[in-house]
C-alpha cells in the first residue's frame, strides 16, 4: 500500500465516534466510497461526499457501495479519493 494512502487512512475516524444530526453527522464527516460502475472507464471508481447522505445516493445510483474511510476533513477525503482514482484500484 502506498505510504501516503496509509498516512491518510491513519487519520480516518470510526463511524462509532460520530453522532447522527439529522441527515448528517456531528461532527460533519466525509466518506470515501468505492463504486463499481457499469462502464469503468466512464466514471470515477472512488467518490467522496457528506456521510451518510452521499453513501445513500451512491447506493441508489450504483447498487453496491463500499465505504473505504470516513474523515472529519473534506480535504483528507479528497486527497485519498484522488490517489485511489489515479491508481485505479483500492490499496494498489
């Protein structure tokens, strides 16, 4: 696993540390999600968004979604997603 990916994952938070606050969490959190698009070259495999709303949206759109990590920083989620999309697969 890439060192930067490991560093980012070490900063992820556990869902159990977040409280539900309406449709979002408190503190706010951003997830990195892996989807399996019908046409892999047509879309990004790793997506980010406010948790849990974005996960639910992706489940409706793609069916199966795997949450890779949760962060309390959008920047960290963006960085992890960008690295994973550049590599083309989780943990490569």
